C-alpha cells in the first residue's frame, strides 16, 4: 500500500507529460503557445476561456489597437501597463515555476524572460502579431516585425519592460556565453517549449532527479539541438541511486 501511494503521483505526472505530447501532435508538429500554457500546468485544453485576467487583457489590447492603430504599442501597453508585469529579479526568482509558466505570471505579475515571452507569444498567436522569441546564452528576448531577422524588426527586452537593445548590445552583454550557434535566430514554438521544459527540469535537479529526467526528456524531444539538455541529463543520471 505504501508503494502504491508513492507510485500514484508519479503515474499522474507521467500522464500529464503524455498529454503535452498529445497537444504537440508529434515530432515536427506545430505547437500552440496557448494550449501548452494549459498543458504545462495540467489544466484543461480550453483553460484560457475561464481565466478572466487573460480575457480582459485581450479586450484591452483590441480596444487600444482600434484607437491607436499601433500594434506594437498596444502589445507593450498590455504587457507592461494593463497587466503591469514586473521583472521577478535576477537569480532563482527569475527561473522559478511562477516566473516560467505564463498563467502563473498572470497571477503574480512577476516574471523572468521565459514567462513574459511565453505570455507575449500567446497574445501574438491570438491576434496574428508578427512576434518571435530569440535565443541568447541563458536568456531569450522578443523580436517584433520583419520576417524574424534583425534588419526590419524591433527587439524587446522582457526583463526591462520592452526596452529595445540592438543585437550588438546583446552580443556585448552576453559575450562570455556559452554560445551554441543558435543565437539571434527566431525560435520555433516547439523549441521554445523545449527550453521551458528544460528550465522546469532544472528546478527538480536537486530535489527530485527522476522528475528532472522526465522533464529533460520532454525538452530533448521538443528541442533536441539544445546542448544544455544532454549536459544536465548526464548530471541527473549520475545522481540516480544504484537500485530502485
């Protein structure tokens, strides 16, 4: 009976992870930022329908856009004025579950780069906004406009209320890396979810190695090119007990 009680949360967790794959639709499939926001928190697929803060935000965005005809301005007003999301702070605060998962961010109004970017991409997905997430060493930022390249677009720093850094400023700020060769390129939605799963796995690396490994497997399937995943998988596996 004791063993059964221990297994129940494990089975439920694995079922929830399996649901993420079902939402994905298979390797190479397109990932919905909105569906995954619900799926990562083990909520129903249509959970956004019942989240008042989300729905009020879309109404605010639509009304602001109708008055100003300024897509970027309406988006920035939504994120940093209407929702008034603040940077959670450097270190552990920026990479906690509350700062990574966008529905948690809507509740706490505090976020790291992942949670704010995820939430922004949900709005972009809902309203057809030309927005991308872009990878840096240990960081992501938003890029508005153009085809996702840096020539005809505007960078938005999620941790500084949309401040626009140039690519060269980012290169100087993150010059010590580690660089992977994938920086400054728009992330696919699947790759972004891989990073989110990787960050969540890191949260369990010291407290629950098996759960960390499960999240790393999700991260690996979504974003197999990202080298940090295999590195942390090896660390987690080295911490497994010799016997169950």
